[in-house]
């Protein structure tokens, strides 16, 4: 059953009426309702606040990494384990084909339903997850396979065990190693990009964001708790943090915005998957035109251009 957010209530009502009209074969009513639906979608989604975009990034029906893998990959084979501690279900690594292009896909998986969310640790990887991702990237580099990374996490897991096993070191190691990997590296924020947990698979030649995704150094809830000690300030914190794709593109922190369907990827997963696939393939084609040295120099210049300072 589809889940609707508060600001989608009118859309929900129209879609229910469309279903009812279909059931009694009233096609004239269906045609009129479809036009009403289009108008309401344009009105509602044409003027979303930053907080509403945050809600969409966390929408429970939004496609997760595994959904994209199943929609765009053929002959996908999952890679398990970091060869040091264990397999982390919050981090997915798959090798397979995307339209004839052999590809390594790495993604953070939140999970659906209580049991699956617990299994996937709500999309918060442990150190072994990041080390598994590094192992998969090194494998891709060995066989000259481009890498697609799908970012969707509230953040790296902050538990005691994760800290004991070197959470910060695992993230830092990925940042360092990914900067010099000799194959095309493309990252896409498909939902929630939370702090170092997102950065750990966000270093590459290109970083794109879906229309309704967010990328933040801290969650708005954490920000409002630290600055104001007031949960009601979440909307203010969301606006102040500048976490939407438009804000981040303006500050040159991301390269591209992927125009998922206006009504959201959670209502049209197939179109959203096609958009991600096309962006990845176009990016690989563009990067393959460069020599390895040119690609690495461009990546280094891109990464070191982030941020601003004054002397």
C-alpha cells in the first residue's frame, strides 16, 4: 500500500478517485481526474520547501539501492565480506552488466519492514561495510571495471563496536584510496546523504544528486538539538544547512542534479532507474575519452577545489 506524506493528501484523494472510476469503467471521469492529478502534482511539487524535500528523501516508498540494482543490472552477482571481520548487510556490492557495460555497483541499503531494517541496520554501515566497499573497488580497478556508488544513509553507525573496530579510520581510508583508483568512479545520492557515512562512497570523478535527495554534514534533527536544544527547530535547521541539490550545485559541491519524475522516484521507480542508468553510462563514456592520468588529475583538481578559505 502506498504511503502519502501530509502535503500529498490531495494527490492521494485524486488517485483514490481514479481507482474507483476505473473499477466502474467510467473512462470520462478517469480522463478528467488524470488532468486534475497532473495539475495538482505541478502545484504541489512545483513549490516544495526544503523540509518537504527532506521528507521526500526519507520517503518509505522511495527506491533504495537494491531496487536500482534490480532494475538496471543484468546477471548481478553480490560480493560479500571485508575479508577481515564479517559481511555488513548495510553495504551492498554487486558486479554485473548495465546495458552491456560491466559494472561494479556499491550502495547503502536501508531495508523495508522491521526485520529487514534491523538486518540492514537502517542503512548505517559499520567499518566492515566501508572496508567491503574498498575491497570491491580494488577488484573493479584490477579488471578495469567502472564503479557506480549509490548513496543513501542517515550516517555511519555510531555504535561502540563500530568505534572499537575503527569507524573513522575506515571512512578516512576510503576517502584516501578512492581518490587514486584508476577506473571511472560515479556517485549518485539517491535519498539521504548523511555526513561521513555518505562521503565514504562519495569520492570519485562525478557526484550527482537526485531531485529529491539531500546531502548534509549533520541531520537537521542533530543540528537543531545542538544549536537550539529544541526539536521544533528542525525546519529552520533544514533551511539553514543548505542540503538540497540546488543549494549544493550553486556552491559547486555536486556536479549534477538528476531530474527524477516531478511526483518523485517513489511514484515512478522505472523512470528514476532509467535516469540513473543513463547518467552513469554517459559519465563513463565521457571519462573513458580521457587517459588514466588525465582522469586522475581532473579528479584530484575537482576534489581539492571543494570549499573556500581566506588568508
